[in-house]
């Protein structure tokens, strides 16, 4: 957890002052005093307290996260410009996932450090769409979400079909 806080503070230190950042912390602090620790280093930090993540996501121009989880998947699924930075020492990826992870890295959606993510944000902030709408960036996003964040209007039918087919195979 300390490296998570340290990486967050490092990112905030390196982002240009003209970049407006609102932080959204996990709803449960688990006695880590995250907000206070971040404010010690970045006293002007602004924190989002909106209970509805999707509403917040729709309002922001770019979503930056340092956690490989549902919020990342949701932002990519709705085609929100997204940057994620993680410490690759804490993650292991299956051989099947590596091509998708590498595509996200190559298109600068996924970064292996706060420094790299902040540098990229500084470079693209005034023209997000040129990076985000680039064919390679969109292909990486679409390829990734088609495997890991599939969204379909008739998802209930798809789930039912899949569960039924698995049930039928076990008979």
C-alpha cells in the first residue's frame, strides 16, 4: 500500500500544473489515511466524493488510474480516454493476456511507472483526441475490451446461452 501511495504522489508531482486533476480514492480507507498522506505531498489535491463512479467518469475528459481493475475496464468500455500506470512487479499475466497488455503499453494506455504516465499525460493533455482516436490506440482498446470488458445490449441472453451450454456439456 505504501508503494501505491508513493506512486500516486510521484504522478501528481510530475503532472503539469495546467492539468486539472480530481482524485477518487477507494471508498474504504482501511486506516491508511490515504487522503491525508496525499495532501502532505500535494496540498492542492482535489478529491471526488461522488458516490456514482459512472457519473464521475462521464464528466471527466480523461481517466487516470493506478489500479488494474473494474474502473479501468469500465472506462475503456465506454471509450473514455484512459491512462493506467501499475507496478508490473506486482502483477503476472497469462500468456494469453500478454499480447493485449503489450498493445495497451505500445499505445500508451498502460504504463509501468508514474513517471511514464505523467509524461504521457503532459504530452497529450491539450489534444487528447489525436492520441485517443488514433487507429492503433482504438484497435488496442477494442481488442482488449472484446476479451476482458465485453459489453452487449443483450448480455442477459448471452450469459444464459453460455451458462446453458456449459450445463449441457456436463450432462
